[in-house]
């Protein structure tokens, strides 16, 4: 029963009581009858004491209608009852007051009916009414509204949701939310009226509401959301103000539904007005002698077209100047003055710096596993230092780049005094350990088995420890790696790895057992002796010593090249310089990484009295450059350039074939067989008959060049499933040559697509490559490369 009916019944009973009381005795009579008993009836689940505690009319007191009115309200506020009726027995002689309550039913079950397009999991967050709770119709109505909003988010603009109650014995009910989904409504067209100077194509990219297309079933494109559309109207005005139309107005839009109720047509009226240029730019307020600095950083220029985005960027830049001087509460107000006749707009940046502030305390919260020092050593702010806006921004970037956290936020609050401030670094940890056991299939490796146990934040110390095993028909790997990025809390890096590998190349098998040890140093640590080093944040110099025993076994068909199939020990030192400006080192989406290295394997590191005469001597140079850029709507552009060059140490020690470059496969040029792109040398096909026809044998190159381009987009982003489109190009070149006449532009090219899943066991890659320069066998003229090559692996590529 509704609250209005309840109140009507309660007030009616109260009125009767008042009339009876007045009819029985005058209000001030001394012998007025007293209440002999107060009874409560009708309650089954609610304890009598809980109800009695809300009643002010007591036994032995005169009957008071005002108290009874108050009691009715108090009992209803308990939330357990749908009705309260008060009755009086034996009014004349010995009044007995009876509070008769009607309990609200209990919810036995809550069900959603009619939902086909959206699953119960999609809707469960919208339903807050729970089984075994007291029926609350207000909450039921809220749930109806939330379910409706959920359907609108998914594009079911016409969906209807109603509720119904099914009464059951023992004062129980089942609550049903009946959904009539109807057809999904898609935005068919967005029109603009009055946009004479800015075409629609230059406005809609800034809007969340987009016209539907062929891929609307995958993405949210074409879905109409009211709250997003209201932001879009502001975005339209922003576009005009960014083109100089400072008086542009966006009118009330109209949203029309097609006759078949499947499509929406949106019309947005615009009044453009006139374009304005920037007139004079000046500064006022407390400038603190910073005006020359402020003018040097301005993006807006006098006489140029007015652009709101530039003015906004200037506001932040001016504020940052003062915040980096310790003025945490600096405020910059743009004051504008327009001249409609000249169509110019003067801008006055009014500066209010406020007081200087120092960091009183820096609190780190949310790090249940990660040690405080792992976060604090990445911060570029310190307790006792003057406030620095840039320091806070850089600190956030560095903590986020660790890859240990889903989110990183740095906020500030007032300290114990006006000139003190407290910084709060709040992190939300992500799982950094993985246990991977996987299997896949490749067109050239057949079955692939892989297993890995890794922890990128070992015991919360920021260290990396991993154990990896891979097996397929052409390659096997076992490896243990350890990395300590801040050895003994210094700027030194220490790492080592031990490995055993076996790889089946076209003409030989390479087996290696070895290990390496690395020391590195962050160059910004040299700032006390070299001031320029302050600019070298995230740049590290590494020195790596590697020692491995390589065994090479060749096929019979390559007997004429036997002198190249050398086994031996490699003892080398590699110097590398790395600059890492990625936003996240585990899953980057913005920034860049570049590395240049030189590896030397000289005779001095391989003395014969230790390693014997079988040693590999060479010099190798490499460049690895990667770039990441988010575009829009979750799209991420990635590019990777890999260059390499290896040369012999002297004429007596040619470069072993096992150290040369071979290109192709899922981690270089996709669409081509694993390590199959290589210079070739013709030898006899039959080792028992030197006069037989020649066969091309892959001998590896002393140079390589690989370019990878990717566009990654969300498919089911909530569960970590993303798609990728890619284009690759690469090749390896023989000694003395930098071109390959066998292929256009000297590079083998491919395009393709793939699916990536950031699964609980690690990132999985499923990719299909289309080789654009398919090769043919000289003897049979059959294609060597498949028209579509499927490849699978576990791990990140970029």
C-alpha cells in the first residue's frame, strides 16, 4: 500500500480518537481515564521491543492524540511497515491503545525478464534490490531507471522497463523487472545548420556521438547517449572558438526518430558570427619580475587568429611558471576585451600567485604490496622542498611508468599552516606476477608449448625475476632472468640471466648455453659534477658481459660452406645507451624508447688458455627505436625500427654463420617463415654429386633493417581483447651490399591483422600475415611463402 494511503488511514484513525476523547471527558478533568495498556499487533518478523521503542504514548498516561500522531510517523520511519492503524478499546473506563501494523513483504527473489541483447552480468550493477531484504518500492523504481539507462548506453534508446510484484505465502514477494528491448537505435546522421565556414567533417571528430557504420556492432560508434551528447554541444562551440569565432552560438538541437524507429537523425543549429584576431596581450597582477619569461612561453601571438586552445594552454603554462617557484595556489585569470568593429580581442593575463608553499609531508597510500621506497625513489618532489607543479607531474609519470599500478594519482591538501602542503601519492596496484602455460599452432612451427613464471615486482621490491621455457619444432628456450633497477638503493642497475637455447635454421642448428651480467647507471646521477645531466632523466648507460658456448651443426647439403659453420665460445662486452620515455614500461601506449649498442668480442676477452682455440670474434652494432602514440577512441599507433650490423674482427676470424642476421617471423617481419629472410649462396643440391644443380642456401646477412607499424584498437576492452592491423618491412643484406635486387625496394613487405588478449596468464598474440613479396623455389617454381600465414606467441612485441 502506498505511503499516501497509509497516512490517510492513520490520520483518519487519529481523528476518530480525538473526537472520542473530546466526547468522553473535558480536556482538563482531573479524573480523566488513563491508558491501561499499550498493545502492538500484526508484527511477525519485527521484534515488539523495536516497535515499542518508537512509541511515546505510555501506559498510565492520559490519552494524547498528538503523541499518537507522532508515534505513527516514528513507526513508519522504521521502514518495516506498509501501514499503521491505531485503535482504542474501552474508551470510557479503561482505554487500551492498540497499534496494529502491517509489515512490508520480504523479497524472495529478484528477476530480470525479457533481456536478450544485454546479459544479466551486464545489468547486475543496475539492480540494488537484493533477495531476503524488505521490499522498498522507492529502490525498485530506482532500479527500473538504472536498467533503462543501461539500455540507453548500449544504444537501445526505445527500451522500456517496468516492474511487477508476485505475491507469495508468508508475506513474501518476487520482484520482476520486465524489459521490452525493442530495436537498437543507431545514430544515422548528424547534421549542422548554419555552419557556412566550418564543414561537418571538421567538427564531428571532436564529438563522442558519431554516425553508425559497418563496425558499430564491435565499437560503441553510432550509440546515442544523452550525457555524452550534451558534452558534444560544448565541443562544437569549442571548435568554433578555436577557429576565432568567439561569439559562436550552438542552438537547441533536434533529435528525430525514423518511421521504423531504428535510426536517429540529429540536427544542430549554429550561429557562427565573425572571426576575431588577437589584439594586445598584456600581463597584470603580481608578476614577480617574471614577465619576460611569461612572454617567451606564450603560444598565442598578437595579430594571429584567436584560438581558445592556445589561450587555455597559455593559462596552464603561466600557472606552471609560478607553481614551479613554490606558489602552489597561483591563479591566472584571462580578462578579454573585444572590439566588434575591428574584430580583435585583447587579452590580459591577470596573475595572483598567492603565498609560497613547501611540502610538509608526502604520504603514499594504496601500496599494499609495493614497498614505499620503490615509489618514493621515482618521485621528483621531497619533503621540505618548495612546491613544484612540474615535479608533481614528472613524479606521476615516473611512478606510472613502473608498470606496477593500474592508476597513479598525486593530490595535495593543506598542511598544518598556510605555507605548508601535503602531497598524497595514491596508487592502485595491478597483478605484476604471471604464471603462463600455453599452447599454440603455427604454420611453420607446428605446435608451440610455452611456460613462464615471472614477477615484475618481486616481493614488492621493484625487482624482476622470471623463469621461461619454450618449445616448438624449430626452437627451444630455457631462461632465468633477474633485474634490480636500483642496486642497494643507488642509481646503479644490476641484472643477470642464464639460458640454454636451440634454434633450427634453414641450413643449420644452433645450440647455445651461457649467461650474462649487466651493470647500468642512470646518467642524471651525474648532475652534481655535470649540470647538463639533469636533462638526462630516464637515460641509462649499460655494460653487459656475455659468455656462451655455441655449437653449430650443418645439414649435408651445405658441405661446401662447412668453413662457415663454426662452433666456439663467445666472450663479449656490450655497451648500450638507452633512453626510455614510455608512459608504462610493461604496457606502453604513449612515449618512446630508443637504444643504441656496440658489442665487442675481441681476443683479449677470449684467451686460449681458458677458452681454447674455438672462439667467436666480431663487433656488432644495433639500434632499436620505438614510438607510441594514442590517437582517439582507444586507438594506439606504434612503430618500431630495428637496425643491425656485424663485422669480422679480422680476416682470420670471419663472422660465424650463427651470429649473422636472419629476418622473418612473428617478432620481425610477419607473414614470412621464422628467420627465413636472408642472403643466399648457391651450392650443389647433392653433396655426392658436385655436378648436380645448384640450390640456394641461406647464409645470413651482416646487416639488417626492420620497420614495423601497428594500429591497435579495442574489441572487448574490459576483458583485455584488442585487435591490431600491421604493416612490416625488412631484410638482411650480405657483406658489402645494402640492397637486394630480388625484391622491390630491397625490403620484404607484409600486411596483416591480429587479435591480442591480455589474459590472466599473460599477453597472447594471434596474428595473420599476408606476404606481399612471395618467394618461389628455383627448382620447382612453387611458392615458398604461404598466401596467409598464421602465427602465435605469448608476450609483448613492442
